[in-house]
């Protein structure tokens, strides 16, 4: 893994370091925000829930805008703007005492993610367009994401003893350092639509007219529906906070340790459509184990341990090939908009699926588990078939036709 990372071009390394730092800074603060709002500021739990939801809505609802800005200007500037807004948002969380200031901080934090994520992914796709191991780069991206998600909460917990304001200041400083890193070491790469004189709506229409891409986004929504259960259904199935923390740690450690070896193993042996279908299917088959009661290992029940392991292995199998398909389906153009649309689908699936999961878990757990499994297996079969059809179409489009 390290030799492969060192062999990558400097801009790609910078983006991967940025991805690591972005996740460290984000997860350093967000897990402890709700407790700060309710215990330190004395705000209601309902208001804290509103703030968390509003932050997510601010991000998901503006993904398309962030992707469009990246295509119409340049990727570096939009990424830097996202970092700057995170500095402001996290800094404001540290000093906000009034509800309106907390809401403002949540909006800035969400807008930062909406600018950063599509621009980052589009930039990485452009830089790896001709790279023979593009999928391995996305596997390495997942490693940095999970490493950040693992290290962030631990750093935040250590900093909380000095006060929440100190925690916010350090988290903001992380994003400021990332801003400086990218200011000096990222090239100014113009978006593919930089010189376009057409209205922005033209870019959106062009992407939404790509039926194969929209079907892909819809099918991948099932991935994010199942992925979000790691943060919703598994905690609901766990007896205490200690077991929840252990499951999150297990998932992150598996991703960091096994993502690259697993990707190298399956890429050399199985087609991309088969990897997508198998990974999604493995995620779907993880959920029925939650219905079993077969003892525990320390604070963690065996059923949640098995579910977490299968879910994480499935995610590691799906994520790299799925991310590598997005720029291809977009024709290697309008990649900011393509990633914006992709994350918009993912956000809607995650948010709506989360609300439905919480409701069904209390009403009828068996129906919820059965529904998740069925949806996941259907999506796995359809995604594999769709990916195979798209690859055949792409191969035909690049084969020169013989003269009549």
C-alpha cells in the first residue's frame, strides 16, 4: 500500500492527504456536537437534532451546485473555498452561544462539504483519467477516509478535556492547514466546462439525460442505504455505547488493514460488474444475522460482530469500482456535476432510508431486516447487470468501425 501511494503523482498524494485530514477534522468534532448543544448550551434535544439534520441538508442539497462550480471554474479554488468555510463553520461552533449562531455554523459546515466533495472527486478523476490503476487509487481513498474516521473521534475525545472551544479551534486549524497545503501544492486545473458559453442548466440537463448514469446512481443508492445502517441500525441493535464504539473501530480497522489487499486480490480475478454485484450482495446478507442471538465477545454481541464484518467487507468490494465508473459514465466530462448528482442520490437515500429504518425498527424489526436484505439483493443483481451492459457499450463505442 505504501509503495503504491509513494508512486502516485504529487497532486494525487495531496488530495489523498487532504481526504485523510478532512475526515480527521470532521469526525474530531461532529460526534461530540450534540452533547455540547444539549449539556453545555442547555438547548433542547429536538433543536440539536434539527441542527444535525440542517447541516446534512445544507450539504446534500447543494452537492449539485458545488459540482457545477468545479466544472465552470477550477477544482483547486472550489476545494479551497470548502476548506475555508469549514474553518469558519467549526470556529463558529466553538464560540456560538445563541441558537441562530449555531444554525449559521451548521450551514457553513454543510456548504463546505457540498463544495469540497464533488470538486475533490472530479479533480481526482481528472488526475487519474489515464492511470492504469485508477480503481486502486479509489481503494486508497477509502483507506484514508476510514483512517480519518478512526483517528478523528479519538483525537476529539482527548481534546474535550480542554473544553469544546479548544476542540473546535483544533478542528478548524486542521482545515486551515489543509487549505495551505493545497494552496501551494495543488495545480490549478480548469474544469471541463470552464470556457463554455452555454447556461449552467445545460450541464445539468446533459447529465440528467444520461439514462445509464441515472440508473447507476439509483442502484448505488441502495449501497448508501445499507452503508448508513452502520451508524443507525447497528447502534440500535447494540446493548451499550461501548459495544457501538467497538463496532465502529472494527469497521474502520478492517477498511484500513484490508482494503488494498482485498482490492488487489479481486481486481485480478473477477470482472468489475461481478465485484459490484458480489459486494452489494454481501452487504445485503449481513443484515439477517442481526436477528440471531448467539452470545457475545466481550462487550460486543456475535450477531452485530458478524453483521459489521460482512457489511464492511461488502463496502470495501463495492466502493472502488463504483467510484471509478462515475467519470466513465459521464464521458470524462462534467465530472463535478456527475459527482454532484451521484452524491445527491446518495444523500436522499441515506436520509429517507434512515428515517424509515428508525420507524420500522420500533414497529416490526423482522420486516425491516427482510426489506433491507431484499432491496440489497435486488440492487446487487441489477447493478451487476447494468455495469456489464455499460462496459459492453463503452467497448463498442471505442472500437473503430471498418469502412463499408
